[in-house]
């Protein structure tokens, strides 16, 4: 294929009216895909420079324009999403993944509302992290600045398309998206709306681009585009995340799977335990902050009520021998195995184990946790403090649902993902986590002796 045709293929991702998987792109050689994706990244770099210069008012105007565009394009977006959902159902996609894939009126309204909320948050760019005047008169400031070009690889989550784009734009970045084939039609409609909205307020449309049209090879090139892409964020299941972490030469912020635990202490009240467990397991079981393992103190009296409430809500209990012996005959369960303790079900399933004290609960969590979110339900302040200090996860919760580990719920506007690593960002990643820092040194002719 000629260089002109390679350029034409790359240009397709920059056309706000067509970001779909074009048939001719399937015929591109690996070298041609690499050239096309690099061209996209280079346009993203140029767009990122414009975004870095945009002030808060301009960026907020863009976010509100995107929100309005989503509402105005709702019919088109929902029609595209219906195609993806139907295809997923025909391909045997699980109920949990179909739920993540599905958009409806309320979810699009929520995306627009999140963008409005994001516009109301302070701009992190230019924020002074620390500063001082040295004895020699040099004035120092360390300030937040945009990352530059942020890439995201995710699957079957069209809401992520809007969340990541909104956060990237507010923090002065350009973003390259790889949303996967399962949501291809939906993402095409969403990105079209995003790009048109940016253009309408004078911001560069290339601040939001996609490489979906280049399939898996496009994702592979994105992972190797070190120097063109500043940071890469995977969001999805364990296989996707580990593939990106193990194969990327671009710096990666690792978002983790959510093998989330709740420990019911001996002192926990029945009403609180029932309410929290029902919310943490059944409100939206397909997401990463849903509880997957319940640990119950052997002297707690709340297990029968909690188990009965969960079963009535349709939850299958994978219980250890002690729990099964303690359950009323009317409450069904299945025997748990070691595989259950390691499983992120993302469905109406829950592993349940009995422990004799807080030490055993902490030991179990340390063995099986993915470092995402752990919670304790207790009326014992000392145990709450011990749990906080001894559990090493991105979020530790006392007497509340694990569903609160979420950027929107924690006042971040939205989130790029939940980071389970310990470098730069940990927990829900909002605006500040999409910035880095630089030092400003101002002097009056000082030289180093």
C-alpha cells in the first residue's frame, strides 16, 4: 500500500463522521498499521500542546459541549449500542459483560451529568504542589502539568470512552482510545459526538482519537509507541490488564481487578451488615468494586440474616464448611474451593468463609486480595483502626459499601480507573492523577558555586 493510502487510513480516525472499523484497514500490513497509528499519535501530540495552553474556562466549555452533544445524539448512540449488545448476546457474552456494555437513557444522562460535575471541579493544571525561596534567593515552585498524550485500552465499557476523554481534556491532555470490538459501534457514535463537540468550541478534535479501526494490531502498536504516547492505562479484566502490563514499552498505570472483601466483625449490627452486603453485592455486580468474598467472625450472630437476604436477591453463596454448617437449612449454598477465594465473579456469586478473629481475616485478605478495596463492618473502634493500618489495599472502608470506591462517589468527577499499583497513582484516578509535575526555578542571575 502506498504512503498516501496509509495516510488516508490514519486520517479516518481523525474524521469526526467516521471512526468505524473500515474494511480496507483489515488488509493493512503490520508496518502499515504502525505507520497509521504513529500518525494518529503525532496528531495527538500536536493536539496535546493546544490542550495544555487551554485555560479552565475553555476546557469547561468543551466538557459542557460534550455533555450537550451526548444528549442531542442519544438516539444515534442508543441505536449503535443496541447493535453491539445484540451482537454480544449472539456471541454468548456473559450477563455481567452485557451489563457493562449496555447504555440506556439513564446512563447517558449520568455521563452528561458527570461531565457537568467535572466542569465544576478545580483545574489541577498549574496547582502548586510545594514551593520555597532558597537562602540564595532562588524561588522554587513544583506545579502540576498535563501528561501530554494519554492512551487507554479497555473492553466492552462505552462509559469509559466518555469518562477517560473528559478527565483527559480537563487535565489538559489528548487521549487515544482503544475500546475493543465488543463496543465498536457504540464507541464510534460516542467519539463522533466528542470530536464534533470539541470542534464546536474551538478545541482540537484530535484531542480525542481512536485506533479501534486497526484492531488488535493497532493496540499492539499503541503499546509500543514509547516517545509518542506518554502513559498507557489498561482497564478491564485480568487478561487484558496483564497483557498490557507485560507487553507495553509505554509507561503503564496498572488498574487492577477487584477481588474485594468485606469482614463482618463480632460486634457488627445485623441491620448494617444486611444493608451493606446487599448494596455491595447486588447493586451492580458486574463492576470492580463489588464485593466478591465475605468473611464472617465465628461469634457474629448476623450470618443467617445476611445469607438469607443475599439468597433472596439471587446471590449464589460459595461457602466453606463452617459457614455451610452454620446456615439455616432453608438457605442454599455450594461448597467453596480455593478457586472461589481467588475469583472476581463480576456476577451474583459470593464466596463466604468463617474466621475466628481479626487476625485470621487479615491473613485471608493478604493471601487472596488484589489490592483493590477491603471493608470491615464493626462497632469496635480498636478493630476498625487495626483493619485500616494492617490492610494494604488502594481503598479501605469502615462501615460502608465497597461500591463507594469510585471516582464520582469520592468527588473526583469521574475516574480513569482504580489503580492498584503504588507508583504515582493509587485508588480511583481522577484529574490530578492525569498530571505530572515540573519544577519552576526563578532567579536574578544566581550561579552555582
